C-alpha cells in the first residue's frame, strides 16, 4: 500500500530530487510533488506573482516504502534524510529487528488530504479571493474556500493570508497569496 513520506533535501534542490525519484521508480508506483504557493512580491515598486516552495527543503512522495526503497532514496544525491519524526537515541531497537518507523514514518493521510486539497495539478496553491468586511473573513473563491476558520491573519498590504496547518507532527503557519475584494456598501432600503 502506498503511503505519503517527506524527504528532507539540500536547499533549492527540491525539483532535482523529485526528477531523480521519478526517473528511478516506475511512475505508476510513485507520486512525487514539491508543494508551491503563488504569492505577491514587491520589487522595485512593482508587484509580481512569484512561485515559491511551501516547505523549502522538502519533497513529498507517495510510495510503498520498504528498506530497499528507503536505501534507494537515501542514495540520491542532495537527499539528506527521509523523515521519521522520532529521535533514534530514544529507541533501543536495531535495524535487524525490522522496526521501519525508526527509519521512515508515513505522513497521516488526513494531513496530506488538507495539503492536496489546496494544490492544483501542478502542486501550486493559487490565489484565493477574499472579502474582508468588519474583520470577518469570507473566501469567495479559490483553494482556501471553506477554510476561513484556519486563517489566522490577513495582511492587506502584502495581500497574503496566514493559514494554520497541522502538518508533519506540528502546527505550521503558511503565507498564501490572496486577492482582496473591497466590501460593497449596503444601500438603505427605500
């Protein structure tokens, strides 16, 4: 059964590692992605949409993991480690005993489902359209629709929303790009 795993890689080498994984394994047996986000950035007075990694230094893959696969992934240049969420010093278990979670631990499906729901088919989280009226957040459209309760802050100036995600065993705040709609004044009924 295929499960999700996180691989920690050298900085700015996420795409290279993903390409090497896809070359090494049969594409029908692995799904690999580097989640990205589209955010507005101002440079020299001009605001442009920029694509940035959502989790710099991480590649996510869905695969049937065993020790053979684990060692093949570990052998890829730029791979630092497959995350296991546990401190090996706390475990008094040897590899011969076959405790795989000491070496690799899958990401719970429900955590990945939240992330996958946000991404498009190119693993990019696009802008969401946001209406902010009297400090009440309403997502009109986009990947954040229905996630208003997880938005912890809206930065109107930078046009970004801070989304709280439970991911990789802890809570993470992620900046995502938004388009702000101006609230329409309600006219009195005559």
